[in-house]
């Protein structure tokens, strides 16, 4: 007979690689703490993390994936296109949303059939607040962003400071935040600049959050404590930081290598090469250059990055993707040959085992688009960053890294764009080079940044240990959820 103290949970990630990865890590943390976990996803998306789940199950944890078939033929998509990432053709995105809408009924049925005690769903499934209410169980909403980013968006929604400036490039201050943070209109996401359908979606999400038991972030108290408190205050909701989830859920090399590993054929060959190459380099001498799971640059931007890296004189690993826009003139292949011959650089085409790379002692810093997972992973590794925000809430995350934590140098990105567009801005090699120099040249500011990054890395490690903030949060949350279950059982009795 089921014991009333045992908790059964369903986790429902969104259909994008970088939202799936941290939510699955969280699901694994709940399983690590004795909760019975079922992750619901579609077949192709399951390949992103099934190795990790198999590993956990073999360790005796009560965790599994429940796979549902994506209705590709119904929405006119070829098989396998069921996630938002770098490989998603732009014209197919609306069809993926259509498929997701069709799946809603199946998901809802599963919630009824599996009878969980609580559900944890991505923010992009706001309808699950109603289902949880119908089932009389708590819903926790996962945010794929930082507390600062959510607080900043809230500030713009409340006070519209961007409407008080005369031009798109004039700076304004974000009102009512713990720090004085300045931005321009061009750096704001389009849905915050002026209303569009996404603005409506974000409103619905916020409203669903208010009707939830609380929210979960891949963050930790010491990383952004003022914003952690601020967010809870302005939203009037409960929230728990459980990060860094990458560090906590992926303790050994097998976990780290399995993470987000959708493309085995490419990855396996690379692994040997990059590791050997990195191991031959001095400590803290290599830049890791990556722009996440969703970005493609136009060819002209790839050329600027290549020159900046080569001219910097530093070692680098660059995770590079062609843009598929037919501009390719063999430049990147030539570049790869050249930097291989000079032994200065290593190119990884496609997917890189980021966690393993970042923890290698040869890595000395990153060039990053400020995707939230990558920011948390670099903090965890104690590495300073060159920040190059592109889309989503990256420009807000840059504020945290550069202005609040002071562990980064901005490349000077001026313009927000959509994840599946190139935008009009091409950052010049000189600007990229200047930021790299400040980060890697061992100057006074560089030394101070490294000290601060190291202190945060130590704090991250403490947060997930017994007595640490994230550790306490998960224990307390599980205790609360058990009490809710128990009180319901008693009411029924
Ligand atoms: N990632 C990886 N290898 C890659 C690219 C990305 O392992 O080649 C992982 C990275 O470690 C992070 C996630 O994918 O966990 C990317 O999320 P992030 O929020 O940084 O950026 P996004 O993909 O949303 O732009």
C-alpha cells in the first residue's frame, strides 16, 4: 500500500532544449530526495536526456520518462522536428506550437491517469494551473531565467520607463529594483517595447504563476539574493532557488557527458580531441566561446568572431555552427586549418559537452550570449565572462553579470533580436577583441573579477551541500508538499 508520506510528481518540460535541460536536472534532484518522478515529453525530446534518466534509475532512484508521440503528420512537420533550437527551421516554429496545442489533451489525460501529488511544469504551459486546480494538487512553475531578469521585466511592465526617453538608444533606469540598472529601448525584448501576441502570452504566464503553489528557479540565494527577495515581494508568490542544478544533478563525469546529448555521432568523436587538446594547455589560458543551443550567426558575424579570436593571441575553443544561408566560401574551414596548425584554437561543430569543458582547469573564461543556464554554469566553474547578449532575457542577465556581480566585460551589444533572426547588428572584431583583452590579459580588473567569480563558485558549491540555501529549499519544499498531501488524506479519512 502506498504510504501517505511518499510523493509522486509529474514534470512537464517545454519543447526547447535549454528549458528541458535544467527542468530535467530539477526532476532528477527531486528523485534524489526520494520523490517518485515521471517526466512527460515527446520522443525526440526524450533523446536529449534519456541517458541521464537511465543512469539515475540504475542508481535505484524512482524516476522514468513517459513518452508521447508528437503529432508531426497532423501539423505537417517532418518527423523529429519537435523542439525549438538551433536546428529548427524558422517557418516550422508555428507548426510546433500547433503540435503542442494538440498534445495538451494527452498531457491533461496523463495528469488524471498518473494521479500525482504535485506537478512541476515549464512556464510555457500556463494551462496546467487550471488542471492542477481541478485535480486539487499543487503546481510549481519553472522559470528558465534569473530572478533579476524576471524582476527587470516586471519593472518595465509596471513603469514603462522606455516610453520616457526620446530615442531607441537613450539610456533609462529600470525603476524599483535593488540596483540602479540602465538600458536602452533597443536592448529590451520586443514584447516589452510594445504589445504583441507574446506580451499576451507572458501575461497569461504571470497570471498562472499567481495561481500556482510557487515557482522554481535554477538560481541560488547567494547569486542574486536581493532580486530573489524582490521578486517574491513584487509577485506576492512563493519561490525557491534550487541551483546550480547542473552541479547538483550531474556529480560524475558520466552525468556531465550525457547531459543534453542529442547528437551522439558528432559528440563522441569530438570528445577525445577536445579533451586531449585542452589538457595540453596551461591553467586558465583557454577561452570557451559558445552561444547556447538556439543561436546561429550570419556569416559576416562568424568572420568577425574568427578574426577577433585569432588576433587575441589566446587559446580558444569555439562551438561553431554554420548559418545555412548559402554564404559559405570555405572561410571557416580555412580558419579551422590555420588555428589547428598554429595550435591556438579548437573548433567544435554543433554540440559541445559544456559542463565537462567548463570544469577543465585550462579554461580561463567564456564568451557567452548570457543564456541563463550558461551564466549559472560559468559561475559554478568560477569563470569570468565576456558578455554578448542576443535575445530572450539575455540583456537583463548581462546586467547581473557585469553591473551587479562584476564578473564580466560587455562586448557592447546594442540590439535585442529574436532567437531565430539574424538581426542587423554585427559586432566588430575590435570590440570583441577589446573585451577579450580585458578578460584574459591578467590586468588588475581581470584579477579582481576572477577573485569575485571564484568566491561565487565557492558559494555555489556550499548552496547545494547540507545546510546550504538550495539544499534547505528542496528539503523544506518537499516537507511542505508532504504536509499538503497528508492533510488531504486526513480530510478524506
Ligand atoms: N549546451 C551544451 N552544449 C552546447 C550548447 C549548449 O551543453 O554546445 C548546454 C549548456 O550547458 C546549457 C544549455 O545547453 O545548459 C544552453 O542554455 P542557455 O540558457 O545557456 O542558452 P540557450 O540555449 O537558451 O540560448
